[in-house]
C-alpha cells in the first residue's frame, strides 16, 4: 500500500496544507493500492507564488541555458522509464505495448520540445519594428489521467522552453505516476519554483489556478465541459488559454479501400489506449454498397481482440481507469441498444470469464445513425459505431456533422483521393492510410475539441506574446 503525502513546491517535496486522502486503485483488480494526500487551494496559491517569484530570472535565461535544463529533464525522466512503466500498468491498466509507449513518450516529448527550442526564431523584423517573442509568465498546466506522464512532460517542457514557469495540476487518479515524474524532474536540478506540482481536486486546485490573477496562461487537456469552465474562470483576468478537449473522430473508409488493411486500422484507431483516447476513431463510416463485407471482417477482428488483464501479453484493451468510467461505458452501451442501434459484437458487462476488474467487452454497434447519442457523445471506452454513407459527399457531411473536430482518419486505395477527402474534413489532424504520430505537427482541435495547438513551433508560441519595438534613430 503506497502512501503519497507530499507535493512539490519551490524546489522541494512538502506536506500539503490540504488534508483529504484519496484512494488509488488498480483497475485490473479493483483493489485499493495506495492513498494520496491532496493539495488544496492554499497549496495552489503557494505553488503559484513560487512560480511567480521564479519567473523574472527564469524568463531571462538563454536558449542554451534552457536547452541544457531540458536535456537534464529528458535524461532524468528516461532513467525512470521502467519504474514509470510499472506504475502505468498498476495504476492505469494500460496493456504492454501501450504502457511501454507511454513510459517512453514522457521523455521523448521533452526531447521534441528541446528540438523546437533549438531552432525557434525568438526575434524577427516586421517593417521598421523588431518583434520579440516574450514568455507570458506563470503557466497553469492541468492534465487528465489517460496519459499522465506524457501530458505533464509535454506541457512542462514547452512552457519552460518558452521561458515560462509552471504550476502543474495532474489528475488525482494518477498520483503514483506523478510521483515518479516529480522525482525525476527534481533530479534534473532546475532552479526552485520553476516548476511546481500540486495534485488535488480539479474543482479545488484546478479552479484556483484557473482564476488566479498571477497565472498568465492555462494549458488544459481534459473534457470539453471542464474546458469551458476553465475558459470562463480565466476570462476575468484575460488568460491565454490552450484547450485540448474531447473528440468523436470519424474513420472514413472510402469505397476503393482494401478492407484487409482498413479493418485492422479502424480497430486500432478505435480501441487505442483501451478506447480512452481523445483521438480514437469512434465513428466508422463505410460505403453502404460494401457494408456487409466490412461488418463481417470487423466482427471477426473485434472478436479476436482481447480485453482483460494488462499484464497478459495478448491483451489489446486494458480495464477502464475507474468504476465511474466503467459505469459510463456500460450506460452508453445500453443507450445504443435503446436507441435502436444493432449490436455487431460485444455488449454490456465484463468480458467472458472475468469477475473483477473494470474491463469492458470490445463493442461495435452497426446500423447507427449519426444523430444517435452514441454517435454524438464521447464515450471514452472501446465502443465503436458503424455508419453507412451513399457517396463521398455524404461521407464528408456525416464526418463533419459533429460538435467536435479533433482528429479524423481516411482510408483509400488511392492516397491522392484520400488527401482530397482529408482536405474537406473539419479536424485539427487527419491521417490518411496511417496511424503514425508526427510530433512536429500541431495538435489540437476545431470546434468544441478545443482552442489553440500544442507541439512544434505552434505549441511553443502558445506560451509567448509578440512584443513589437520601434526605435527611432
Ligand atoms: P476532466 O476534464 O474531468 O479532468 C481533466 C483535469 O481537469 C483533471 O486534472 C481534473 O482534476 C481537472 N479539473 C476538473 N474540474 C476542474 C475545474 N473545474 N477547474 C480546473 N480543473 C478541473 O477529464 P478526465 O476525465 O481527466 O479526462 C478525460 C477527458 O479528457 C476526455 O473527455 C478526453 O477526450 C479528454 N482528453 C483530451 C485530449 C486532447 O488532447 N484533446 C487528450 C486526452 C484526454
């Protein structure tokens, strides 16, 4: 049983002022594996004050100084990769391939931020003006549970690359992972106050950070509902805000696609991160003329996809992170049935033979209309909807008929045609015939999937403000 009773403020591990204890679970067994003492609003204020004190000196560091710090952070987080991997499996339940990717992504994303910093032009000319890109101030970084270390490291590395200092509010459900990342970042030996990590409740610590007049910028990844609350809270002090929110991404399978590759691609895109992925391709759009063929292959592929113990090498889908998340997925499966969608594979309850653990059956509904709740709302579990279309125009119309616009996928036998369809989709990122991640590309959403972009120079600029100076001779 782990007891985590420290947060990180001003370069030191300290006991929180907050005194609420929160249980941590192993989602594969439903057992309590630890407890974390949560920070409160007073802790958030102390963390913000430390970041504010550190800002004037840190914002004047040189590119070379910050590159050296980022390299120390990268190396320290990389040195803890195996420990982090174990925490990801225990506390989050990600299966083998995914958990290894997540554990290594945490340091790779720091390297990616360093590379952007190495080549970024902080000064440019605009007519007679010299334009200097200047760091915003203290950044509040609020992250979810579905990729704890990756989000903490990615947001922090970018904020520091820009010259901002930071207060991080990770999910309270990820405290084991956060402790390892915090220890690693501490070992990197950054100046006190440059980053502070306060695990606490969103409506307490997150809300304090979002409303604080001493925080200049919020970068948030999480649900659309909370994103809107943060935007409202930040309005009073006109905070700069980057919001990475939910999605209901279309997987557009064109009529010339080779289903032998399209079906496995759709299954991987739909079930990535056990379905708990903002970019999951949860609406599969197939031509009506080839529906039966696609259904048969999809049913076979999904039936062969194992949902269960993350420590079992054959497992592709691990448990949902919490009982609440499990219940939420079950509710959507019932909703799909009650709205008249037809179950192709899966359904309510745990996978065959499982008595414990928040695992769900990989589920696909067919005969789904795009106006059904299961096609409109983000389920955040391995539940996919198959929707048919008559022609390319209708496929594009259905794909774009959503409040979201984070991601989209197109599969076609002709990459040029795939790219033409991709150009018509309202989404921050579109992948054609691939699931490859491009860390240099901007990441973020259209419509209610968010505001702003992360990654690459676009991500760095989200922490910078242009200052124009005209100096008369
Ligand atoms: P969430 O919105 O409930 O919580 C995210 C974070 O915000 C947590 O740290 C939480 O404690 C905090 N929070 C909650 N209420 C707050 C408030 N009032 N003020 C400030 N902070 C508050 O989301 P979650 O359940 O942790 O994560 C799942 C959601 O995240 C999904 O909707 C998913 O789509 C989204 N997500 C988006 C991306 C992306 O990049 N677009 C990536 C991963 C997850």
